[in-house]
C-alpha cells in the first residue's frame, strides 16, 4: 500500500508543477500585414464599387470580392446556400438634384437652399420624397398636434421637437410625425436640427418590410435656415420642394465563412463581424467610399481569415467571420442572422468591428453594454479579457460598459454576449471624404494584432491555465496533503513515531483528505466562476474567502438535494438492479473484473439519465472546465475513477474490504461528488426556467 501511494504521488506532483509552469502566457507576435489591408481597402473604396449600397451592382461586387477570397483561402462555407445568406430588403435611388426653394404665392422665386449645405433630406420610416408646392405653417401650440382635424392638410409644417411645450407631450419625434401626417394631413415636416450635420444618415426602419404607397417629405435644417424659414412663413411665402428619390425592394445577402473547431458544428462560436455595405452614390453622382465605415473592418477580417486559415491545429471554438449587409438602411442583415438563429445565441460571442479609423491619439474603445441590475455580467468579463489581451500587445484603449451604439447593440438587445471594437473619431464618416487615404493603417493593424492574440488565447480550451487558477488558490491544501503523506508513509519506520504511526494506520486519513481536497477544489472553481460572472472580472482577479466557501457550500447543498431527488427517482430501479446483480456476481467473479463491470455499468446507467436534463445550450453559465462540448462524459468518468480511488484507499486504510461495503461506498461517493459538481448549474434558476419553456438564456 505504501509503495503504491509513493508511486502515485510522483505523477501528481509533476502535474501540479506542470500546470503552474505553463499557466502564464507570453505576448504574441502578430502576423498582420498592413500591405494586404491596404490592398483590400483601396479596392473596396474605389469608384468601381459605387459606395457599396445594399442591392446595387457595387454591393454585389463586394460580395463577389469577399467570396472569391474565401474560396482562394480554401475556407469552409457556413450555410446551405454557400458563403451567402440571402434575404429581402429595401434600398433607394437618387433620380436627380433635390430642390428646396422659397417662392411667393404667385410662384415668383425668393430664395433657394442646397441639400447637404442648408438642409438634409431625412431617410426614415415615413419620409418618402416627392414634390410639394404650398404654404408653410409654424407649430407653436402642442394642442395643434393632438387635435387631428386635418388642420395642416397640404401644408409644410415647421417644428422644434426640443421646444419646451412640445416636450410636455411626452411623445417621440416619430410619434409626432405620425400624428402630423395621418391626423393633420401635413405633406412636409421641416424641423430644427440642434445637432445639424451634413453627414448622410439613413435608417429606413419599417420600409424594409413594407414600402408605403405614400409618405411625407421630412427635412432637417440648422438654426440659421430655420430662423429664415420662420420669417418667410410670417410673410406668407410658400415652398417649392422636389426630392427625387425612390425606394425599391431588393434581394441581398450576408456573407460568412467558418474555421471549424474540434467539435464543429457543435461547441462554442467566436464571431468576428462587421458591415459590408455603404451609403452608395450621392444625388450628384459622387461616391461615398466608406473607408472607415466599414471598408477597413472588411479588409481586416479578410487579413485575419488569411492568417488563421493557415493554422494547422484547429481551435476548440468554432471561428465564424461574418459580413452583414444593410447596416445603412436598417440593419436587415443582422436582423436576418438573429431570425435564422445561425448559431445558438447562448453559444456565440460576437466581436463587432466598427469605424476602425483613428487620428493617432484616440485610444481604441473596447465596449459593451451591461444592464445595471443584471446579476450575470459575462459581457463585462469579456471586456476584461479583451483588455488583458490589449495590455499584452501594448495597445492603448479605454473600456466602456455602457455603450449602446451601432449594430452590435442589436446582439446585446437580443441577449447575446457581444462587444465592439471602435475608434469612432473620424469626422469624415458619412461623407464623400471617407477615403482609404484617411485611414491610419497602423491602428487597424493594432486591432488585428489584438484579435489574433485574443482568438489564439480564448479560442482554445487551455486546460493547464484553467486548472492552475484552482491550484493557486488551494496551494495551502496541497501542502497539507504533502505533510500528511509524509507523516503517514515517510515516517513509518522511524523510531519515536510509533503512536503517530499507529493512529495514521488505523484511520482513513488520506481517503478523507482526498475527499476534502475534491470538495474544496470544486468549491474554489465554482466560487471563482461565480465572482467572475457577477463582478465581470477575470478568474485571476477573484479573491476567495472562507465566508464565500461556506456560502457556496450551502448553495450547493440546496441545489444538490433536488438533483439527488431527481436522480433517485429515475435511477433507483436500474441502479438497484445493477447493485443486486453485482452483489450476486461478486462471489463468482474475480475482484478486478467485478470492479470493472460495476464501474462500467454504473457509468452507463448514470449518463443515460444525467443527459436527460443536461443541455449543451446552457453550458455558457458553467465554469470553463465543465463547459466544453461533450466534456460531461470525460468529467463524470474522471469523478467515477476518483470515487474508485477513494473507495479503494478507504478500504485499505480501514482494513474493511467487504464487497457490500465497498460497493455501497463507491456508489454513494460517485453520485454525491457528481451532483455536487454539476447541481449549481443544471438546477440554476435561469436554466430551470429556460428548460421549462424550451427557451433560451439572455446574457
């Protein structure tokens, strides 16, 4: 017995040292090539691509460009349609030059305003363009909006949404527009834009599902124009407006490729995403190049795909590169992705690249949105993982956990883990000046280096790193074990230690120690994970106290009891039959054969019923050691072996080796240890609620 234990101790000590040595990572050297990014960017922002507006020939050329590069890299398609996912959407076409003139009642010219200088045509849910000739009416009394008696029929209304009387209505701008058009019968809405900009903004909203037959003309103006129009209104002048724009339904596509992980198509997904469309052509024929929005991001994704496609060893996670279409007309590409459930929402982590253009001084914004009252702050933990990686690459950054802008916010609102990397400081975004020459390529390459290192680090399941986090917290307990081991087996022949040796020989010291080590290790793992999730910090930054151990132990007892009750109800008959059969066979079989058959049968029966309430979709809330796809088979098998080891050691230490005693002890240990490990997650309130309606977790 003593010689066997000494032989077992050496591999254990070697493993502990190994996990500690390999737990710390070194900064990674990037393979990002700026020249490749520049080449892609120059192509995608060239006049040939006509600004990449969804549904246009230029946008189709972008899809073909990306698709051809995916094929050249030998990358795998992700959908049954190939690299593309088709969907319906809406785009627009300028058919001439917008006109906004002030005229006298007899049609005589008075004044003229220029689009993108003195006014901006607003593309939203209701604004349709068209022609108007008629008088103006300035709304000052909120009651005029609520009357609804067609008092503005065939008129252009001037309104300041920010005026105090209007604010008292507690209506959104869109709700006011709805009342003015459908109840007041106004044809044109001209509003004071307190943050007037000549940048083109488009959000077609409901037009993406149905283009209305008619609509109003909506125009935003700066203060000086608004003031002049008020004067013209008081003097009885009219307006002559023509907005030559049409909207039409189109077919378009998102584009994806996947680098399969070890368990593809199962397992986790790390999604690197951006938008691929742009604002297209202006009414004067000028191209919106869209270099920062988001030509640089597309180019970086192509470069990352090139680098990672040459990796010989697959990641543990599946790596999905996604190009979403339609950002500039209402984010229909992202909406389609969410509707089609391209990946299980709980199993995907989205990193969205947006506006990768820096002036050189602005730090990279690493951002997400964490609801203040949410209990689980996994999204915040992801921020800290990205920040730690950025530190390793010497990248200047700022963290923001209250950021809810851009397309990435659609994923967060859907309850998915999503973050965005952005500089968002390029004044040329939304203008024809957003060219490739305005992009700081070194900053784009920095983001690439960050992502390459992050994917390499967190796309792999680092067993040594995960275990080392636990070992570092229970180092004191390992020292205690070594001392006990030496006292029990190292001083057995020493004179003067007879009483101590007698006590150690007659008590199950090491088997008891192993059980304590197991429970403390599992509790440590669970506490680290719980603190990391609720505080949104990394495992290495968690602090464990005796109070937290007692609290987690009590929590585990309350979750273990219902799991034991469930397993007891469904397994009592099959495990009872196994027990009876093997007790009968114990007298006829070799001891080793008996143990093997008992262990194998127990494992098969237990896993059958355990898998009935174990759902891989919900493992996102599990500690990483328990969450890899299919890991429950390995973990529970290891617990079974551990139970056999403790049972064998207990029998040797107490010199009680009857088949009945050892069988009962083994079954008891195996079931208790397994339920103690998994019950806080299998029977977590949010999982039970989701399972009851076959729903999903919102993170």
